[in-house]
């Protein structure tokens, strides 16, 4: 059965109880205040912080009504995030933009929001029980393009080490599927693979350091986030292997783009962070107004090398 939107619930209540009022109502619907909850895993990761900033900028740019944004930061705790989203529901927000803090308990906030009649936009990571629309980078297609670049640059030869992100999350699974599918038919051999807990640079450094000690024959490292690739680059330099190892990342974080420009890492896939944030808010407002949206709204990423890094440093998409 189709879920009632909050707008529908409000209209029904107004019809049954003449003279009733709401803090989000007014004589002219265009002047309504609409409240959107934004749940992020943390505000330290450049991608999550960039999405949040783009959402807030889009809210400021919205002219047909006032948009109030309530941001909650889970500090990488899935349990905390579940509680925070329950609190947003209690505050009677009109819609929720939700970036899961991990795979654990990721479906609980979606169920809770739907039970309360609140539409929910899932971003970057799609729980098993999906939200009303999912907005993310086409990570599989982007990683396939990155894999093709690596194959071209290495003539399909080499020893590969992969520093994974959080296992079970959509980005990790799709980045693996796209990249691994390309190298499967080449002479690139995966000799090491290890997951990180939270996509952090220090994890990339320690994991790569161990990998290089165990497998000095490594010639390619794929850090499945720019932070992981930057940590790996530090380990490679420490081992004196910078002329031996090709390093690629994913995200297009400012630090990652500068590292590509400076030759610290060889390439990354730049996510359209601003576009994803803008689209997330636009979608949340449309859902709150009762519109239907596609189940998925996937965005392209851009292959960034030293040839075009400066362009995207100056104007991040």
C-alpha cells in the first residue's frame, strides 16, 4: 500500500478539524516553512561535509518558501544515528535526507520514517529497505572507468593491492564490482586486499604499510576512497617505492584532487558532491509535497588525472 505523505496527512487533518493549525502552514502555500532533517555519518569526511554544505546552500537559494535544515551528526555510530533519526521524527520534520553511518541497522531509520508517514531520501548508501528515492554516484560505472584507465596505463600487467572501505556498504560493493570486473580479464593479479573501518587516511597508511612489507612486488594500489589512497601514498613514499607503485583513489575530495595534480596519486574519480547535495534537497521537498520520484537517481563521476585536475580543483562539480 502506498505510504501517505506528510502533506496528505496534514490536508486530511485540516479537513476534519476546521480551524486547526500547523507551524508549517499559512494562507499562501508558497510561504510555508518546510523542515528537512539531514542525518550524516560524520562531518569530518569531505564527501559527507560537502553534501551537507550543498544542501544548506540549496536551502538558502530556495525562494518560493523558507526551508529549515536540521543537521544531526552520528560521529560514525549507527546506533547514535538510529536515535537521531527517531528524534527528527519526533520533531515532525517534513522529510529526511539520510546518509547511513554503515551497514549495521541501516534499515531501521527508513522503517521508522515510513511508519510516521515521513518521506526519506537515502544518499550514497542504500539500505536493504530502500528510501523513497536513492541518490548517489554511479559507483559501479565510475569504478569500471577507473579500472579501464589503470589497464590502459599498465598495459594490463601488474600486482594489485586493494584497500577496501566499510564492508557491506553500497559504495564499497559497487566500487568493487566495477573495478574487479574490468581487471578480471587482464594480467593484473590481486595479491592483497583488506578492509578499513571508516575510510580514514590513517587506516590507508597502516594497511598499505603492512601490504608493502608482505608483498614488495605490488605495483598498483586502489584505495577505494581518496583518504585511503592518500594514506597509501604516504606508506609508499616511506618505503621508497613511489617510482614503482601506481596509486588510484575515488571521491574527488579537495585533498585528493590536489594530490592528483601534484603527482602524489595518479588518478581519482570525482563525485559530483554539489549536484548530489542539491538534488537531495530538491527531492526531499518534492517528496514532502507528495510528488513521486524514481527509485534511483544515479550521477556520473569524472575521471581526474594530472591533465584535468586543476579544472576540478577550481570548480568542484
